[in-house]
C-alpha cells in the first residue's frame, strides 16, 4: 500500500512539473511575440502585410554617380541584389533622385535616395513589405541602424471576417489597446472607420520611440474600417503612428 502511494505521489509530482514547464514555455513564447501579435489574435484578425518605413539623413551626394554609389553601398550592406541598370533617375531644379525597386525572398523593397539642391542635403528612404510576419523586416532595420542614424515606423495590416458598426469597431480597438497595455489618447471616426492613438509604457521596451501628438506622447495608432466589396473589415496597427492612408 505504501509503495502504491509512493508511485501516486511521484506521478502527481511529474504531472505538476510537466504542466509548469509547459505553461512557462507557452508564456515565454507569448512574451517573445512582436507587439501586434496578441492584438490581432485577440480580435480574430488575420495578418495580411507587415511593413517597415525607415529613413535617414546621409552624407550629401551631389550628382547621379555619387547617388548610385551610396545606394549600392546600402544594398550591399543589406545583402540585397543590386542591379544598377534598374536604378531610375530623375533630376529637377530642386532635387536629384534615384529610385530602385526589387523583390527578394518574399519581400518587396523600395529605395529612394534624394538630394535637395536648395539646402544641399541628402536623404535615404527605405520601404520594405512582407506578406507574413516582421522577422526579416526587423533584421533589415537592425542593419540599417548599424549603418545610419535612422528613424523607423512599422505598419501591420489584417482582416476580420465581420463588419461591425462604429460602436463595434471602437470596442475592437479598445481590445487592441488593452492587449498593448496602452492608454487611449484620441479617438477619430466617420461612417465606416475608427482610429485611436495611444501610449503604452510596455512598447518602450520594444525600442518604439514615442512621438508627440497634440502635446501627448504616442507610440501606437490603430484603425479599423469596413470593406464593402469583400464583406470584411480591415484593421491596421502602426508603431508609433500610421504613416500611410488606410
């Protein structure tokens, strides 16, 4: 009897430890997910696109040859294909511009390097989009920041198989903000769209630098709108803001 009891205690201890390790592993996996992940999952959204916009002031380049050289240096540093013959050039009284688009490993890239003739300053803009998660985007951003003093914004687009009314849209965005531990600053809405800006101390740990909006710190903006053609809703989350039309 004592031997059987010992086996039961041992079995119970093993089950307890196994469950503890499993729960700990799940918790760590959730903690390591990017900020948008839990928010999308909480409102039943499917990720459609991840996007990185990164820009920086660079050493001034005064002609097309110098612009091409600088662009090639950036592309080589990112280990991206550099086909100089595909560079598009444009020059006006105000600026000299080079543009290059490419598709590489499921990601689309747009590079724009421009020199303003008036103030003699040069800037680089990099936009990268992925139809899946942002793992490669973050690697690209890390490389760019090691090369240049960049500012960067992230955008995540998803879809929801529902078309809630304005109140329902607001409720969904409140869930998004709650998952991000964000306090809502401003709410904007029209007949088919709702947008919220907010600030989350948690996001600062993810190196998301806040910006000032109406005098308040902001490091997240979320929006949702109905898509009548597909009978769905589209949801967007931007860190620290949504830069593009939505």
